[in-house]
C-alpha cells in the first residue's frame, strides 16, 4: 500500500508540474542572461537574448534594467520576425511600473487572466512587457531582427525575505510565418519540467485499474 501511495503521489506531482526556469536575485548588481530559441514551421530559426540587472533592492521594491536583443537572422523564407511581448513570473508575487520606456517596449502590466496567463499558455506570469499589447499585436510593431531595446521597470511586493525569484520567461514572436511563444533558458540552463501530460494521466489510470483488479480478484475469506 505504501508503494502504491508513493507511486500515485509522484504521478500526481508530475501531472501538475509547470515550466521550471528561474533565477534568484538578492542584491544590487545581480545579473543573469535569458536566451530564447525556436524553429518556425518552415524551418527558420527564431532567437533572442536578454540581460536582467538589479539596479536597487529593498524590502518592498526591486528596480530592474532589461536589455533585449532580437538575434534572429531574416531570410527569403522569413521576411519578418518581431518580438512583441516579454514576460516573467515573480515569487513572491509582484506588480510592476515602468521607470524608463524603451524605443519599442513602452508598456508594462500584469499577465492577463485570473491566474495571469501569458500568450502560449504560460501561467503565473506576473509581469508583461510589450509594444502593442500583452497578447501580441501587429507583426511589424515589435522589436525587429537585429535590434536591441532597453527598458527599466520597478517591481513592488513583499521582499522582506531578502530575495526574489524571477521565473518562466516566455517571449512572443510575431513573424511572416506565424506567431511563436518559446520559453527562456536562464544562463544557458534550458532544463524544464513538462506541463500536465497525457502520459501522466494514463499512468494514474492504469495504476488504479491494476490495484482494483488485484482487489477484486482476491478469493473470499470464509469466517469460522
């Protein structure tokens, strides 16, 4: 029975797992790199990189400078590839205000929806930085291939613990070959835990069926 409970617990945890890409900040000067890379349906490569730097850190606010570069190389198959939205989660939860707008990214808000869903299905996104809107916008209104933009924002929350975790880092490309929402890799670490999966559901179902079959197949005991 203990084995059954342990296996079932592991399957349930895997069922409710989320993307796990994060970096913990705790002091002024902390800095880390986020990279994005994905391939379009016609095989074109989309890529970007960003540096997050902590300008100030207190028990209630954190100031960040975010440099974003669209490193995508355009081709005859990919004539446009703009970055329209960049987001991330904050633990503990936080809100953001714009300190200094970039030439492209000039708006910031919370992720949309009751659970702060981000385009592409990402959840728990507290901060959404964008040009047209959090959900995307015009294919030519974002950060174009080869361009860099810098935006400064102020996070507000309860940081009395002395640290905060920034996580998930989804980004949205609007291209001539459709829209794409890759997750970010922090300092080269692209390790992630998958979202709820069909195998996890099937595993739980098969395990329960096996236990029930064993119980129903046991012979009846006759009491004296």
